[in-house]
């Protein structure tokens, strides 16, 4: 079996100048198409939501729109936890809380249903890439606003040349690979 490092190296490709000139997009679709590799990634992300004895310690797993959904849903299943989507503004049908944050080239707003968490729920946040940290930071504010406890954040890929980890200083953040 290939190592997790090899699975990630084989499954993440660079797409230059997407979605705009000067940006190198990290495309994970080859990884998602690799059943064995995708399974290894789900197991590695789920490990962040377990204690030292391998027992799940989370009640809910949050996936951040959109690629975070793809990763978080199977992680929630692996942990025996519920899945909660955090979506772009206007995409959720019931009453929501919202948080706005700055992007490299604008501003965005994310939302979560007000009833997504029970008070004291232990939550693991999953996303594909940690870049500037703005989206994750806003997501953590939403979860806490709902009365839940954030146990940590796990990402597939961290871009070390951007300030995401520094912005999330004091938060538990795990990345499967850092570039």
C-alpha cells in the first residue's frame, strides 16, 4: 500500500492561473477518483477526531463549502458523528447565523443553521485547504456562537506561504500535507 504522503503527492495536481492569473489551484479531483487513496485520506482526517485509544471524541463534523463537504461527510461516518454543512450565504433553508470575512480578493459570508448543534457538542472542522485562514476562522466563530465546542480543525493541505496557521494561533489545526 502507498504511504499517505505518496497518495497526496499523486492525487493533488497544480492548475496554474485558476481561477485567476497568478493563482495556482490545488486540484484534488484525482485524489477523489482514487478509491484506496481517498479512503486513506478519510482515515487520516478522522484520526484527528479520536483520542489516543482510537475512540471518537466528536459529536459533529463540520464541512466547509464546497470541497470540505466531500471530505467531511465520510469523516463523519467514520467517526459515528453527525455532519453539519457550513455554506455560502443564502444556501441554507432554515434560520441561520452568519459570519463575514475578508478574502484575498473581496469579502464572503458563510452560514450555519441555528439548530445545527446541541449545546456542548464537540466539533471537528474539516476543509480541503488552509490558506489565509479567514474561512476557518469565521467557521469557528459560527460554531461557538451556536454553543458548541471546537475540538480542532483538520485540512487536507496547508499552504505555508500564506498566514492561515498564524491567523488561527491558539487553535488546534492539523494538516495532512504542507506545501
